[in-house]
C-alpha cells in the first residue's frame, strides 16, 4: 500500500509516514514550538502559525521552534500491520526495515 518514495499524512495520529529504500519511518506533525500542526513542503515541513521551518528529516532550519520534530516508533503488529506509536520517540534515522 505504501510504495518506496512515498510520504503519507496520517491525520488521526498527527504524523507523516514515509517509506524509502531503508524502510518505514514516521515524523510527528506537531510543531515543537506551540503544538501547531505542520505541513509538508518541498524541502521539509513548515508551521503555518508561527513560521518555524524544518528540514526533510525534521531538524529546525528556521523560526522559533526549540527542537527538531521527533521521529516516532514504527513497528509491525502480530498481523503484520504497520503501527506508529505517537507517544514513543526514537532516534532520528530509526527505520523499520522491511
């Protein structure tokens, strides 16, 4: 369902799910400044409320955000369904290899 090279905004979890050659990874859509929801732009993410900008891997590149957008834990359920835990941050670059 998720082809290599795609990104999908998951609204009910407020995160973006990505798939690349290395696997799946998720980055929160919640800005680290005041909790606004960021949008995906060509070179990363932008907060429409206060102007914070983030690189494609979530690092702060401008604006008032105090830290990068967290990466979230991605795993497989026993039924081989993808699961993203929006409450568990992982080290930037952590991917679920498939």
